[in-house]
C-alpha cells in the first residue's frame, strides 16, 4: 500500500516493529559491528550532520538530522527475502531487517543499525550502502513526534504547473536530468516519480529539487511511517 504524507489524503500505513516479535524482524546473525567499516576520516572529526527539510503548502518543514537507529533499503529485484538478508549481512553496521513495505515501484526494508552510531556515521553508512551492487536504494529515517519514524521512500509526488508546457514534456526533461523515472499519473498534472541509487539524490532530495523548478507547482517525498525496532 502506498503512502502519501501529508499532501494527499490517503490512508496512512503504519508498520510497527517490535524487538520482541521475531516474525517481524530478520536478524543478521554472526556479524559484529566493525567501526572500521565506516571511513573514520569521514565519520569523525566533528563534521556536523546535515539538517534536512521538505516543502508543504509553500512552507519549508524541518525534519532535523538523520535518525541513527535505522535506514530504509531496497535491493535488486532479483533478490528474494533470504538473499536480501544475506546482502545486508555483508555490512557489519546492520543488525536486522524488518518486514518489507511495498511501494508502487519497490520493496523497501527497514534496516536496524548497530547501536552507538552518530548521525554522521549513518550518513557515511548510507554512502557505503549505495556502492553495493545488491542495493538499489538507500535512504534515512527521521524521528517525528510521538515516537514515529519517517523513512524516505523511493517515491515522490510532483505537480506540474498548468498552462506552460505539456506535463509529459516537463517530466521527460527533468527526469532525464536527475536520473528519476515516472511511475504513474494521479491526474493530468500530478505524478508519482521514483528515485534509485543512480539518481541525483534520494526521493527527499529529488522532491526538493523539483519543488524549486519554475515549471513545477509542488513536489514532496513519500514517507514510510514506522516505529523503532
């Protein structure tokens, strides 16, 4: 089921992960976290974490820095669940995979991270993950009020300005420049697009890029809403 938060009034999907329910979490066994797996030069040195925002109703909304306990992954479409777990197990900073969430264009796995990572180390971990041929997409979570976590899905919503250029022409130009792809049309001017690791950024970054383009009326990311494992 797809979630559009908050622009469309669709159903909100909440995926609840509990550390005491083994059927919801696939542990990565026999793996110890090696801090050396994250480049110590990049991960240390007092480099500040990026503060992220997105746009809603013409205003910039704060998400804060990335959550340090979990990231959101999709793997190559050829991998089944067991193979996805094995691929995640190659990264010592991943402890477990949660139950996947199906979007229009990908199966996304919440991945629990080893404890003790800083937000900066999570940023580095994400950059490491997208180098893995088995990983198709990697994005952060952000902590919201009430203990909920907002994971950046691989999809984002775009509304094209009417009366300037045909929507198909606008999206062909922008998607080609950003390495994104149109997934579906919600109306004649509203579209769902997707990003992957070869795009110019994740769906949050791409939504912000599209939002600032003069031919785009509105753009915002799609979030997966979870509770911490």
